[in-house]
C-alpha cells in the first residue's frame, strides 16, 4: 500500500527540487516527491491511499534536535519548575519568576503543597535573578523535609540538611573533594556526580523515570521533532538508562528516534580505564534498535556550565574576577581525545567558554598532525563564547558547530550586567560568522537547558532578540535558509543521519512536520509563532494534542 500525502506546499530542504505538493510513501520510506500527476507511475503498480488532511498546510522534514538529554529531562520534568523565563509545555505554562522574593515565596508554597513525608525537588534556580540560595536558606524554608534546589544549568545543585542526612552524606566523606561546598550544601560540576550517586535511589526509580520519560515524549513531539541526539548517555546510570529507554522510548507510541552518544568519562569509569572505555563504546552499536541506536560517536567535555558562569574564559575573563572550572583538565582531555580519535570515533565536545574552545581546537589540530583524518565530524557543542579567529580555525580544521543559541536569548542582558560585559555578552553564539565561513552548523536545545522547540531556536538565530526585546549583535544573525537547515538537513549531517532523514527525497525515511504556514512566508521573525499541527514518523501520522 502506497500512501500519498498532499499539502499546500512541501518544503523539501533539497536544492534540486525545493518545493512540491505531494509525496509518496511505502513502508515508511519516501518513494518520490513531486505532484500527484508526477507520482502516477508508482500508482499503476500498487494499491494506494491519498491523505488529504493537510491540503491547506505545509510539510517540512521532521525537525531535528541534535543535542538533547532524554534521561536528564526525565529526571527534571517531575520536579517543580521555578524559572526566570516562561516555559511552555504541552500540559502547562510555567510563569516567569524574576525576583528573589518571588522565588523564595514559591519555594515556601511548594513546601506547603508537598505531601507530608515526601521530599521536595525544584529546578530552574539562577543566582542572577533569584539571589543567593544555600543550605542555610533552605533549612529555614523546609525544616525537616528533605529538599533539593537544582540550578538552571543542571551542573549544580543544593541540598538542605535534612536531604544530606537522608542520603547519608557526612562532612568527612566530602572533605577535600573539589567542587563540593559542604557548608552551603553545594555540589557542582564534577562534585555533582557525588550527589547524583546518592540521589539516584530517588530520581532513577522506576516510578520517577517513568513519569519523566512519558513527559519527555510529549515535549519532543510537541516541538515537531522526529530525531534527537542524546549527547551524554550514561550520565546517571548507564544500565538503568538503557532499560528505561527500551521500556518507554523504544515503543510504538514514540514518534521519534534517538541517536545515543556515550559520555566518555562514564565509559572510562564503569569499565576501569580510558582504553577499556573505548573498547566498550565500540560494542554499543550491537544494542541498536530502530528507535534508539549508537554509532561511532563519543561525547567529551572541556569546561564548566554556561548557566553557572563556570565557563573557562580567555582574558579579560569575568567582570568580578572569578575563574571558571574545567570539567576535564587539559592534559587529561588530550589523552582521552587521542584514544577515541585513533579508534576512529567522531568526537563531540562540550565547550562553553572561549578558553574551553581553545583547548578543543588546539587538541584537534594536534591530532590532525599526528593522524590525519577526513570527514572526522569533530563537533563543537554549545559554542557559548568564541572569537572570530577561533571560527576561522574551526573551518580550516574541518570541524562543525552545534550551537545553543538560546544562551543569547536568556542570558545576554543579564551577563552583560553581571558577567562578561556587553561586548562579549552580545556576541554569544557567534553563528553569523559560521555561516560566512561556511562552517557546518546545527542548532540544539540541550534540553532542558533551552526549550525543546527547534523553530524557536531558529527564530533566535535569525533575529538575535533577547528576553528584553533587544536585538544584540545583528551581524551574527544567520539567514532564514541557514536557520532552517540547522534544524533539518544540517542537523542530520551533524548526527551522521543525513542519508536517512533531514530532507524529503526518494529513499529517505518519511519523517515530516506539518505546519500551519510556510516558514518562508512568515519569515524568520515569525518562526516561533508557527503552529505545529502534527508530525509524521516513518509514514505514520501523530497529531499534536489539541489540533
């Protein structure tokens, strides 16, 4: 049986035939795209049905978020969101909380509304809006109730005394450990792993993860995504994560696929060393299913979290003189990167500051001189702060950029006043030069660091409008076509899935998103207001609830 989808317009994201009005699908694969007349040769050889539900709508390739964290999202989504900016979910709208007084009030309300005997968890705290929060403040609010305040970056959290007692965390256990402040109940960057190890009995429970992953499925679908990349598999517990994905994500009601990219340090930790980690990562594709798979990709890290202002910066650094944090010290980063490079892996590296980026670029240059590789797909992830010279080197070395442009929207005004000054704050996500240098570029959410709404990310990339309504550094805007490619075909190329998805042409998976209007008709400024009516995943229609 052939299914023919007819639309007012089909945007294919191919240069040979950029627009069409009909697409033929069989067994989840595109047979041909064109018009109803041009598809007739196919219809003479098989039974067919015509879907006319979208004759007034526009079809595009299914949207792609190449850097999203399903398990991290599943851990956070059951928590109470208290955030500085509004968040829209399929089930609720979270209002903005922009002052310390309002934030503390919501903590107290959350405490009062939580059933007796249950711990309280919240995510979204940011010092720049909400002021100082620590164990002492939390003890005053929560008393004997165990509580967790998870910072906006995910890379840090605060525990009150009752939670530390509940988890069995004592001062002697953490004395001398870097990136842990026992007095404040503050666990950050690599110190976060210690806290997560204790919290896993709660946040990795079957009930918690099940609720979180069901919400995650709704979030991904709501954003029109049919493919996402999980850029740190194993962050919590590799085996528990795999089991949860098999039971909940890899099911018929999930209208998207996930490409898993393992966390290199976790691979080393659970296998007894870096070389053993490489060997284990090489076996992961043997586990592949249709909806969750691994390839020859690995995730490495240089510096700290952008939302925590722990990115490592070149001179002149932060306005207040504080120093960022290394997630992987330079000497160790080079060792790990070399092992995976020599084993033929495609390296994706978390970089938020320009000094962290410098480490990633310097290492790539060294590895290329030692063992040259073509099509190595070395990809800079996040791309918060950078210099023009670094982008030129990225192009010269054949690397890619996967940018979280939402940094600019939420943080450019705040960090201009309380971070790095206005020049560098306005130049976050320097993606306009990436387009000028013809660097392969994708846009991602790093959800839950940004909303899992690719069209919203494309809107920020095109407009560079921040949360105060200001247009910052307009010369670093990208064109509308570049923004759309960055959430479709170029995102597929970043993931190495461009032979399978990212555009609408014969032979690819039948992955579409149904929009109420054409992005080219509304222009870049209208991208965030486009309505997503449905997605089509491998030929099967999944309507968006309420449409």
